[in-house]
C-alpha cells in the first residue's frame, strides 16, 4: 500500500527531529506537530481505519493470520495513544524540559513500533490478501479506499498528503534525496 511510503517519510521527519534535539539545534517544533497531525489524519483516521474496517475482518473470517491481525490492531490503538502524547507535548518542546522528554520518548516509541508494523503488513499480511478475497472483491476494496480518501481529503488525498509531507521535509532539511547517498 502506498500509504506506507507516506508513513516511512513521516518516520524520517521524526528521526530528523530527534537528531536536531540530540544536537541541541533550534528548530520549529511545529514540524513535529505537523507530522503528528498527518499521522492522525492520513495514517490513523484513513489508512488504519480502512484496514480495521475492510482488511482485518476478512482475515478473521478466513481464519488466516489472526494473531498477526490482533497484534496489528493492538498496535494501531497504541499508535493513537502515542500520537496523542506527541500532539500534546510537541508545541512546547522547543526548550529542553519535561515536554521535550515526553515528546522525544513518544517519537522513539512510535518509530520503534511502526517500522516493523508496516514491514509485517507489507511482507506477511497484504500479499495474502489476494488469496483470501476474489479479484472483484479486491478491486472493490481498493475503489472503496479511494472513495473514502476523496471524501475525507477531497481530490487526490494521497497527492495532497505527499505535498504536505514534502513541505515538512523541506522545513526540517531532508527534502534533498541526494543527501542520503553515501559518498
């Protein structure tokens, strides 16, 4: 799912913010707040909710990968709680103190959970989805997801979110892909 590409870019922004905090570099914590807001709107309220409503029940009905589905659902719930902490503490995290410590801990937890979470969905869960639903049902699910995205975000929600993410990458200094190439 291409939403995981957006998630990975959001994790990169979080990591860049953590590096700046570790180096005591001053930057606008609105970048972290903006990242968490995209997580809330696009990842949690759209992508994860779609999985919870359409994908996970099909695995349960087929009695396939139910323990994994249960863990993924538990992680969705935990991710929402962690995002709450980030949104609560990020605005006051510019100066070192309890807000920053709370926010940094939450960001570390978020990254540590979502890297393996998305990897398991991509490599274990989603490849099996086509085996438990018909091609017609699979296409209908994809169409429903797209309609939901249009309803929630208007137009092309994916394109709009990637544009917002690109703006945050620019603000925090990771927009140039070439900077990640080893020399």
